[in-house]
């Protein structure tokens, strides 16, 4: 039994029209809900792909080339998401290493309304590293300069120029 014998011409036309309207509705809903600066995530991409497959015209299914291209796009999107996550972890490790390197050194801290100086006595290794200076913890991002206290002259090394 073929698909054409299951659906008559009017039912096929109605099915095609419904699929077009559903795809347009999903596209408009996504445009309204998505932040214009935010790229489509892999979950949204997969939902759209599944919706396309579920609602495709059974008499004219998606071409193999289209399906392979969309799967390649999905794979690329997933790899890019994984890379972004790995870069975020690497950034956190670099910040932690940089903060640990300041242990025992004098630092300048930019507090917005003023600057203080002191020796780093401890460092936390959290997602946002903190340094313990003058009896308080400060975020590593507030450190504006690190000074080498082992030499006789006070040389300043700005954060990011290590």
C-alpha cells in the first residue's frame, strides 16, 4: 500500500499547508522569544529539525542532502558549544593560576571609589578567584597591579602583562 493511496489529493494538500503554517509559526515564535544577540542553541536547532521531520509531507520527504547538511550543522553547533565551554574552563584556570602567582606579593586593588595596597596572604581557587589582602577577600578582577617584593626596587607589573 503506497502513501498516495492512504491520503487523497485534498488531504495531501491540507497536510502540506499545515506543515508550512506550523514551520512559519515556529519561526515567528523563535524570533519573538530569542535574544537578537544570542545565537540559536543546539536544543532549539534539534527541536526545529525534529519538528521538520515529524511534519514533512509523506509524499515528498526531506531530501537526503538536506538532512545530511542539517545534521552537519547540528554537529558543528555542538562542537562549537563544547569548545566555548572548554575555553571558559581554561579562562578560569588561567585566572586561578595568575592569582596564585600573586601569593606573597604586594598588589594594588581598584575598589572603584579608591585604591588600596597590601600583600596577598591567601588565594581561593573558585570560579572567581579571590585574594586575601589586609584582612579581607577581594575578587581577582579588582587587582590592578602586582609588585615584586623580592627586589630592592619596586617594579610594577600590570595584570595581563605577565
